[in-house]
């Protein structure tokens, strides 16, 4: 009896920790000694070098060299059309490792998923086994923070917000469903993280834009749910035209 009671106490304690301990995972990227930071960002890469992927990769290599860039961010739709099937899917090497070969791109890549990644095996990109295939590929969690001295980068998983994806059977919602709970928790975690961050620059990155003058237009779910969290903490700068990817810049005011 005593043993069972003790077990119950442990289980209750574990439950409390699980509820209170929901916070975004944070990785630290040591900035250069003088504290400056240069980054490259890319998204909707193309595939197997096609759709000008190789040309863009070459120019990224040249620019990365000039800027002495610290790391690269990918804003998602990494693998067309349907993500990767597993960590040994040849598409991973063909569309990433074999393409981004320049010396200046041999840095950590911090990665979020786009909707195309979700119609494959959406867990494979966060599987630590992917690091054995290519050690640059840091898709640490679906949402996570990169601390880099002067700036904190908040990588946010935006696909679950978009309602037209919810009942689409191609989407891999494992570890995400139920979607409304996932979104509530994510917004709370992001709110907490933005509040706690003491970095001079807070940069929020996700696949879908909050507002855009381009073909896909504004994303109403993000206007409704994500924008208030960002506005509460920061002054926000809205890019006038983005295809799909969101990289909004917030200065800590
Ligand atoms: C990923 O993030 C979610 C939500 O923040 C969290 O529940 C989960 O434990 C994290 N996974 C890892 C491997 O850190
Ligand atoms: C991984 O995915 C590829 C591409 O779909 C497939 O050919 C291969 O058999 C899969 N490997 C494993 C171990 O499931
Ligand atoms: C998805 O399907 C469920 C159950 O069939 C329905 O209640 C819900 O309204 C649908 N959601 C959307 C966004 O279509
Ligand atoms: C998109 O958002 C911008 C900025 O909030 C707004 O000015 C514009 O009217 C919106 N466009 C549409 C089509 O709702
Ligand atoms: C040089 C090159 O490969 N250009 C291609 C860029 O992508 C467009 C659209 O896929 C192609 O039409 C071009 O040939
Ligand atoms: C630093 C800062 O202004 N933090 C605020 C972020 O927004 C939440 C509400 O959403 C406030 O509680 C914080 O004070």
C-alpha cells in the first residue's frame, strides 16, 4: 500500500512537471568574439538541384564567404513534394548534402518545417539520426529557439495553424494532434519565451507569412493567433511582399 501511495505521488509530481515544464527547447550558438552576427536564410529550396536550386546554392556560398556567415536558417518546404520518408531517404542527400557544398555553408543549419515537409514523415527531420547523415541539419524540434548573443531566433512551426490542412489526410500530425491544444501550448510557450528573452533582437521565423502582398496573401489564422503575441512584446516590421516564408524582425523595445 505504502509503495502504491508513493508511486501515485511520483506520478502526480511528474504530471505537474510535465504541465509546468512546457517550454521551447533552446540551443546556443556562440557568436563571433566581437559579438557580430551574419546569417543566411533560405526556404522552398527546390529539389535535386532543379528549379535553380544549384544556382542559388552557389550564390549562397559566395555570399556566405563574403559575410563570414555564422549559420543558415531554413524557413521550410525543405523537401518537395512530400518531405522525406525516413532519415535514410536518398532525397535528403540529393536535395541538401549534395547541393550546399560550398565551404561557407558548412555551418549549422537551423531548420523549421513547411507544409510540404508535413505530407511526408514529419518526424524524420527532427530524428537525431539525421545528424549522422549530415551533422549540419539542426531541426531540433518543430519549434525551438536559437540563442546567438545579440539575437534570439524563435523558430515557429506554422503549418498546424492553417485550418485547410487539418482534415487533409496527407498531413502527418503525429505528436501534433490534437491541433488546437498544440497551438494553444505553442502560443503560450512563445509568449513566455519572448517575455523571458533579454536579447537585443528577437527574430521570429516560420514558414507561412502573417501578411503578404504576394500570391498567397495574408494568413488569417496567424493574424488572429500569432500576431497578438508578437505585437505585445515588440515593434514589428512587416515585409511588403513575401512568397510564403515569414521572417519578421522584432527589436526588443
Ligand atoms: C519538442 O517541443 C514540444 C513542445 O514544446 C515538447 O513537448 C517536446 O518535448 C519537445 N521535444 C523534444 C525532443 O525536445
Ligand atoms: C526510406 O525511404 C526510402 C524512400 O522512400 C525507401 O526507399 C527506403 O526503403 C526507406 N528505408 C527504410 C529503412 O524504411
Ligand atoms: C475537420 O473535421 C472535423 C470532423 O470531421 C470537423 O468537425 C471540423 O470542422 C473539420 N475542420 C476543418 C477546419 O475543416
Ligand atoms: C493583409 O494585411 C495587411 C496588413 O495588416 C492589410 O493592410 C491588408 O489589407 C490585408 N490584405 C487582405 C487581402 O486582407
Ligand atoms: C539556369 C536555370 O536552370 N534556369 C531555370 C530556373 O528555373 C526556371 C523554372 O524552373 C527554369 O525555367 C530555368 O530554366
Ligand atoms: C517584454 C514584454 O513586453 N513582455 C510582454 C510580452 O507579452 C505578454 C503578454 O502577451 C506580456 O505579459 C509581457 O509582459
